[in-house]
C-alpha cells in the first residue's frame, strides 16, 4: 500500500488530527479510539441500549427500519472478518440501509491495477458511507483525508469508518467492548427485586466495589503489540477515572512504547507481567486475545496458529480463581487461549460481547447520519406511553 502522498499528515500526533474527523461537534469519520471522550461513550452506551430495546418489538423495529432506507453502505473488507462484517451488515439492515460489499480485492478492478484510492473514490460514488477493514495501518486514515480533500473541491465525499486497520486501531470494536463493560458493571440481574440485588450480594464479598467502569482493574493478555483491539480499548478505557491496567504477553509482543506513554499521560496505572497466573485474581475484567500469527506470514511462524504458551492460556482453573463478579472478554476469533470449557463460566462475556456489536454499530451509523436524536425521542415517546398505559390500568 503506497501511502506516500499522505505521509506528512499520517505522521502528526493524533490530537492534532482529531478536528479533521469531526464536524460541528459530531463524528464525520471514525478512525481512532481517541475520537471518543467520556460524554460520547455515555451517549453511545445509552443509544445502543435504546436501539436494542426498540429492536425487540415489531412496531418499534419498523420505526428503526424506516430511518435510513435512502442510504447505501459500502463494506470494503480486504482482510478476513466475521464479526465486524456481519454486525455492520446487521446494523445497516436494522436501520433499513442497503449494502454493497467487496471482500476480496482480487475480484475487483484492483486486480487490473486500479489503485486502492481510486477504488475508494468509486465506492464513494455509489454509496453514502464506506466501512473498511484493511491489513494496512494508516489506510483508513488516508482515505478519510482523501474524502476531506474531495470536500474542499465540492466533490462527492462520504464518511469513512475504520473496521480494523493493520495492527494499529479497531475503534468500533473498542466502542462495543466499552458498551459491554458499561452494561456488565451495572451489575444488574434479571433476578433483582426489591428484596434482593446482585450488586448487594457482590458488595458483601467486595465492600469497595462500585458500579461502572471507573476504579477498575483491567487485564489484557496475548498479542499486546499487534492487537489493534487492545490498543483501541485501552485508549477508550483511559477516559474513566482511577483505572489500572495489567498487560500480559510474550516478551516480543509487549505493550508499544507510544501506547504506554499515552496511557500513563492520561493517569492510567500501567503494569506488565509475564503470566496470567500473576494477575487473574486481581482483575475486574480480563480481555484475552490471540497471538496474531498472520502478521508473521512471511516467516515460518506465520503458517497458522502456533501452540499457545501455558502462561497465556485462561484455563478453567484460572478462570475460577477470578473474583466472582469479574468478567472475561475476547474480541474473537480465538485460538487456544480460551478453551471452550470456559464458555460456561458465568464470567464469560465474549458471546454477548460479539452480539453487542450489532447494537453499537447501529447506534454509530445513526449518529453519522444524524438520526440518533429521532431514535432517542421515539424511544421516550413509546416508553412513556407504555408507562402511562400501565399506570392507567393499574
Ligand atoms: N473482533 C473482530 O474484529 O472480529 P472479526 O475479525 O471477525 O471481524
């Protein structure tokens, strides 16, 4: 991927770039986790919960479906994906959008030598938004600059959404991860009643436990150096207060210096460890990741998943040593770092986490197309009617 024309802009500090990815205080492109501050995270959490609730009922689902029928999304995934592709597809369908896709550049005119940037201009000609997954760090960001340049010449431009770029960032994954954490750490249970609450039970054992992502210990394990989900999630969690992070990885796959500096600069307490065994009993949330062997594909290590060192495997015994309220997450795909026997551990959140991607990505699309306010007010109307109805009949 030749990014030479964008090199000067790509090399700037993130904080300098951020204004170029928003307009009138709203997101214009979604490229970095650092675009989200705490109020935005609270808003997206709320909006995602509302979308989830509206999608439960046929009538309110129809309301969502009628919001964006005139909009078309292009899903350009030149690197393998299951969850990001399917959850963006589902999110578009929830909002009534239509979808076009290219998942293999060898079946597009890139095979005939068309540059990826020309491809991107073509996508923007036929669609209203491009979601892209790419093996090249910086490519999604460069495409956002391309769109901004077109805008200056009054040419057609569309939002670019980074669905995972090389080993650097995966901001929409981080958004769904934080949403999962926000929901988990509300400590609500279907069994909660006026006489019993899950949170009160936990507090009997852990009197200092508080609700929400603040004052928590987050453990990250696996390929920390190349794990774009880890980079983006750690950046988002740094928005919360009194946060501690433990990173556990093989020595050559440790925390990148720039991320470490950035987290420390935001007041996060950062520790690095050699084995999960050292941290499992201390974390409130454990974020497992696989070793990303595909980045080594030009070497002998890159032929497929290698046996995982026992120091980075969450065995059922280790999972049982975690605090009773702690949660286990994983962006998936997994290899051997979480054996399937852990799936039934009540702390395991990774399947609900993946499903949350659908609600969060629908919320994000609604924000980008400025229909989020309509969703919130419709929800308020429907649920206040529901409430009035119940009150009247009781
Ligand atoms: N978490 C994630 O990005 O999964 P996919 O690679 O399957 O999209």
